[in-house]
């Protein structure tokens, strides 16, 4: 079992930056793939980025160059650095984890994950 807790969300002006964090507990984290998803009001949850246990990353096309996913296994943490924030980035950001093996591209679907955090709100003002 893994418990995930996101933090770092907040209210930011467009063009600013934010780093959201996902901290895991309950099981060694180093062998888990982790993904970030977001859900805006009235919209479906969408994939943002994923990182495999070995550090391979995969991004949604629309966030490439602005979002950076990274991990620090010693701290049981995965981070999502968001730069050049846009109002359309406003959403609740969720992290998810799985120990199931697979190519990193497979981690773009919510069904690939077994554990989810409660989410952290990111609001971007124009």
C-alpha cells in the first residue's frame, strides 16, 4: 500500500511558476512509476506527465517545455515544476502511483495506476 499526499498548489499570476510535490508513504517508492493528472471544473481528468521508476519521463504534448517532472527517491517524492503558467492550467493536480511494469507511455492513462492522492489546487489568474 502507498499513500500519496500532494502539496504546493496555490494562486499564481499568469507567467509565474509553481512546483507541486507528491510525497509517498507506506512502501518503498523507488520502484513505482508516478504520474501527474489534472482536472479542471467541468472537465475530465487529463494526463499531464509521468516518470518511470528509472527516471524516464513522458509529457502531454501541450505542456512540453513548460512542465518538468522529477523524482527524489531518497525523499519518497515526485515533483512537477510548472513554468510560464497560463489560466488554462487552473485545475486540481493529482499524483498517482503504480508498481506495475510497463513502458512510460503506458502511464498516460488513469487506469494504469493503483494509488491516488487527494489533489492540490492550482489557480492561475490572468
